[in-house]
C-alpha cells in the first residue's frame, strides 16, 4: 500500500500494531499517549480484538504477560510514570522469555514530573528498568512514519528473539501529525511450541516461569539469555548516518532530538563547519560500532538529549573516551533549539568541549 | 471394585508442603474438579507467589507462574486470549488479599470468566510466618509477636463477604478442609466454580479456610481444631453469592 494518510504519531502506532496482527491491547489512561488507547478502544471491537482498560498499569502489564504466555501478539502503552509501574511485569516477561510490545511515550520526570516530551527514561529502557539482568529491544522513532514502521518491526523482533521490545517515543512524536504510509498486514511467522494453550492431552505440560531456586540453573538461564542478546547486538543494530562522510564533529541524537539536530548540522555546514549526525534507531542494542568508527575521524561528539544526559554514557563507552564528548540538553519537557545544538557543535569544533 | 487413584490432573512430582499442611488436600480437590469436568486438555493454571509458588510442578495442565498478587490479571490475559480454555488461579491470603487485592477486586467486578481458588490460612507461610491480611485479632505471628493489635495493624479482611457486595462476580463461596464433611463440601463447591466457567457464567471464587501447623506452632491435629474454634467463627462458611441461582429464584 502506497497511499499516505495524515495521522498522529500515537494513532500510527495503534494502526501499525493492528496491521501487525496484534489483537490484544491493555492500557491505563495517561497523558501523552492518550490517542493510542482511544484508537484501540474504537478499532479492536470491530475486528474481534480485545481492548481492555485495566485497573492499573501493573494489571495491564500482567494481562500482557497472560496473553504473551498464550503465544499471541500483545501490547500495552503508557508514559513515563506508568512505565515505572510496569517494570515488575516487564522483568517477569523478560525472565520468562516472552515476546510483547511496550510503548513508552515519554514525558518529563522524575516523580509525577510533567506532561511535556522527554527522553529521561533512557536509562530505564536500555539498562534493564526492573530487577535482574535483562534487556529489552528498544526502538526510537523520530517521525510518525517510524512510529508505524518500528511498531511492526518491534513485534517481529520480539517474536524472533522471544523477548519484550519497547518503542521509546516521546510526547512530541506522539502528538504530532504527519503523512504516513501504513505498513502492510502481517503477523507472527514464528512457531511458539512453548505457549500455554492447553496440553490437549497430547504433550507434557508447558510452564511459563521465571523462578529457578537452584542457583546453578538460574545462572544458566542468565547466560543463555545473554547469548541471545549477543546475537541481537550483532544483527539488529539500526541507525542513520547523516553527513558523516567527512564530519569533524559528530552529533548523536535520537527521536525528536535527532530532528532538531539535523537542522543544526545543516546550519553548521552552511557556516563551513563539517558536522554530521549519528541517529541511533535502536538504543539497545546501541550502535557502538558506528560511534567507534566515527571516533577515529572526528574531533568530538555532541550528545543531544531531552534529559540530564543519559545516552552520553553509551557514547563515551562506545568511543572509549578517545575524543571529547559534550552534552547539549534540555530537560523537564523542554526541547533544545537548533541554535542551541549549533552552539554546542561550534564549541566542539573550536575545541571548547 | 473401587480403586483409590491419584487424579489425572496431578503430576507425579513430590509435594514440598510441610507435614499436616492442607495445601495437599486443596490441590487434590482442584485436580479432581478438572478431571470431573473433563477439561484437563484445555486447562491453564496460574500459580501465585507464596507457599503454592511451585504449584506449576504439581498440576498436570499448562501453567504460568505469576508475580506476587498478579494472578487474576495474568488469568485475565490468558482468558481474553483463549476464551475456550479453562483458566484458574491458585492463591494464598497474602497474594490475593494484600498485594493482589486490586487485581482480585477488579477481576471480580468485570465478572472475568475465570476460577479463583483462594487459600486462607491467616499467615504468610513461605516467608516464615508473618502477619497476613487475614490474621485474626490477637494472632501471634513473626511480625505481630505480641498478637495482632487491631489499633496498630487494623482488622482482618473478609474477602468473600467483601467481593459478594459487588454486582460483578457470579459465584463467591467459603469452604474449609478441616474435617471430612467440610472436605466433601469443598470438593462440590470447587467443582461448581469450574463448571460455572465452562458454562460461561463468570468469575467464581472459592475461599478455602486452611491451616498452617508449622507457622501457627501447632501439631496438625491441633491446627485443625484451631480452624474450627477460631477461624471459622471469624470466617463463616457458606455461599455468599450465586448470581445464576439468585436470578433463577426470582
């Protein structure tokens, strides 16, 4: 399908999820992801799907756990404070090796914070979030088109690697309207022999579980899971490079921060400064190799973030601190302007990092 | 010839429960209900966090291990994903009536078509005998060493009475397993809670007043007497709600 429609980012996620074969959605009201749940509430009954407003974020994620155990595509969406509440369930889903999609349309924090856009849940999303050793596949859309495309991809990756995926968006992309080409209808192509669909008296019982009281066994599950993570780090890194060929200053930014940064890179080029951009699309796995490669060529990196500086740690790790890394950030719901990013690029170019 | 057999819906795994614990009886009653209703092949159970955490090893049907208190939400997901399957939870008092009260009340309010087995032994057994939401006034536990002082720790929760006040649930009953008569009645009621789901009637919860000799510090026999003398007067047995029966009587 090549026809473009005008949609809000939140609605594009919902429609893309339905087209990806998701027929089960559980949520709890919170701004700024409201349109997503509303879209699901309207559409799911028309296609024999399930929309259920749960009594809490905690219940919503555990309903997700139930559907995922049954082997069906399932999602929940929320915003930062609500996603904090889901962390227990996300840890269980990861610990039980279940595929599911969690959408976080981030807003400012900590605490109740505000309702304006933020990227301050980067640590929570990429470093685990809940208890125990685990990762989520974390995709960061920077346009309404990517809200749709990455939703479909997230379901596929979650099924392929038997793990939860997160769409880490922000209030701006969630609320903005853009033309979008919706993805084609698809569905799960992976067999799920582990699902608890009833034994039909034809096989041993399946158990979905994350409890291992024997430490040797629990350790083994952790090591096996991280072997899978290693394969993901090898095969599923996604990023965009913009004007990086001859770049001397590399901006690293994702989501709405990347869109602002792109304008700043163009403005810098007009002033004769060789700036470029690496835009991580997956923030876990982080595009380490791309950053490491750039480190051999640039004077320094500028990490542009809607937080007090979280991704900057991954940039520093990836470039091994071989060159300076500066932070250009706003927080609490504020977005850096292209001029602010340009000033940070100039500082780095001038050696004033 | 009558042969006493193990229910098909129990595995051969050896139970880890303490001597004299009534979980074994309740497991058997649940398994017998699954066998009797012929749903072994489409039953999916949800185990709690608590003494019954490893129930997934004992029931022969497909099983999911839930986080503490979340079993009714997990069961909701399972039932919504697979309406033809028979979904039950097996939970203790800390799991269902304390940390999971929200999930319990709302699953009941939605009349979610699931079966909930609620084992009330008035104590946290797995963690070594702490005060539960259903511990009796004055009851000595590890975290109420001077006896449950209602001025400090508040009052026990009567779950069945509370849930029966909701419009939603189909069936709420309290039974006990402290003597043969009560066990026979519990068997009947638990089977009804499964039949209700099979017939699409909705949320059915059976509270089973149970004993915990280890953490009550009693012999198994003495614990069963304590159930009769202390527990049942505070938690009277009976059917608290039977929506279909009430409607039929109108």
